[in-house]
C-alpha cells in the first residue's frame, strides 16, 4: 500500500523511459526538467550530487541516478521498482530486435524518424550544463577547474578512466583550501551490507561456474557463460555506453574469431559482426539506457536455442547488465552520504562539482562535432534551430520533455 502514494512518480518514470534519448548526458537534462523543475522530487543540488557520485561507480550512470531518486522518495522498494520501470521499455525493444534483426534496415531507421534526436539531446545537455554552471561555478578556482576538465574530457572522451580521474583531481584541488568547514547536521544513513556481499558473491560465483563450464565443456554452458560475461561488463565498465559497446564487440565478435579461441574454446559465446553493428546502431536511436544493448546481445547469443532459449538470453542479458549497477549504487550511496560530514570530503565537493560541469560542456561539444552545423546546408540550419529551440523551450517555458521529443520525431518524418 505504501507504494500507491508514489503512483504519479512512477508514471513520470515510465514516461521518462519512453522519451529519454541521447544517452546519459541527454538523460541528465531530461531528469533535471522532469524530476527537479516540474515534479520537485529533489533539488538541482541533489541531482548534481547524484551525478557526481554515480560518475565514481562502474555501470549505467543515468540508471543509477534514477534509482537514487526512487531511493530518496521511498527507500529500497521504490528504488527497485523505479529501476525496473526505467529499463523495461528499452530492454523489451532491444530483446524484440534480436528476433527481427534480419528484417531491420538500420540506416533507414536512423536517418528518418530519429534524424533530429541527437541535436535535441544536445539542447537538453546545454540546458543541464548551464543550470549546473549557475549552481557550482562561482569563483576563480572553480572556473579554472571547469575549463581544464572540459578540455581534458573533450580530448580523451573515449578513455574510460578520464571521468573518475578528473573528479579525484578536482576534489584534491579545492581540498587544498581551509576556508570551508563541513555541515554538522548531515544525518547518517544505514549501510546495507547485504548489497555489497550479494554483488561480490555473484561476481565470484559466476566467474567460477563459467570457468568450470568451459574447462569441463558442459553441454548447457552457454547461459552461464553469457551471465558471467554480461555481469562482468556491468561490474567493471566506467564511462557508460561508449565504453560498454567496444568491450562487448571485443568479447562477443572479435575474440571468438581469433585462432587461439577457436582452437581452445570453440563453444564460446559469439555474435556476428553484422548483427552486432545493427544492435549497436539502433540502441542509440531508442529511448532509455544504452546498456539495454545487453538484452539484444543476450537474445542473439541464444538464438540457436529456439524462441524459448532466445527469450532466456534476453532476460539473462537484462538482469546481468543492470544488477551490478543497482547493488553498487544502493550500497555505496549511504557510505558517500555519511562521508560528507568529514572536512576533506566536504571541501572536495566544490572542485568535484566544477569538474562535472566541465564534463557536461565537453560532452556538448563532442556530440555537436558529429552534427552538420557549420555546413552551408538546410540541414545545418535545422540542426541549429533544434538545439536552440530545445534549450529555449526548457529554459523559458513549461513545455514537458516528452512533448519536445515528440516534436523532434515528427520533424524527422516530415523534413
């Protein structure tokens, strides 16, 4: 019964899951609009803090942020329900794609309906970056940190270690000052040790069973190997989907084709290059987390087991990729929250927040470099209009995020 009072919140989560394009950067701008400015579920400062914290962790960062919003409102039960509602549409679509992949024209799909989704996502990111700048960058040192972080991020955007490294360096920089003192009224949160024990136990057990299945050549080993591979990705990937997809390509496409693996482990989980490219392209064009590509790879990997086996593969991929993110964020957030009362951590937050703002601006320019903007073409003018129009609607009006998304989809159909 307690969850019934969160019905409107869960409805907003579902609507967000159906319209959240643009990867974690675009998702942040949409969450800022929906859950901060429209619903008042949390403050701008809290959302920025969640973003900072989740950049320290491996896994799907936008998924972890949304899970924390649910956790703030209704504890672990609502956090889990929020997570399930958020991932269900994307995982279902990518799982379905694994059944119909041969009939999909990937390039036609992306060039048509989703033509203006990327410039729209840039507009959302500009909106989020400007709002975060207003809150977090207020003096000379934070401006310097922001600019340095933006330059480094743009230059090393595909390096998974750049985000946590910059966050640590930003925290160290402002911690050198002794002007700030911690708040003394930070209430302690209870740490759920079961979460980290379950995470570690599953990681070890999956690894042991997968290796045993490989060495002893178990007949039905593939679901075990698939779970281990995907759970490992969810546990160790920093940097979001742009890092996860290359790692999956190496594991499921490139590695199985090597002579050594073909000789010693011919039954390894493998996916064709053509199928993988189709899934990697379409996952960027649908709403929701990029990590939902695991639902597709799981289904493709189990395709020769028949429809039932393929559904099992989709479920294994979905669970294994998102479970580590949930367990890690729900364990470490109370630890992070309790640490804020310590002077070193409290002083570090100023620099950390400035780094995150720099990352947002770098992500904006990085996404824009793949768009036609500077060319003397009609499409360039439309892209610029979509970016500026998205920002203006978010900043000056009360137009809901889903309406903006729908408008951009319709524009892609008629242009």
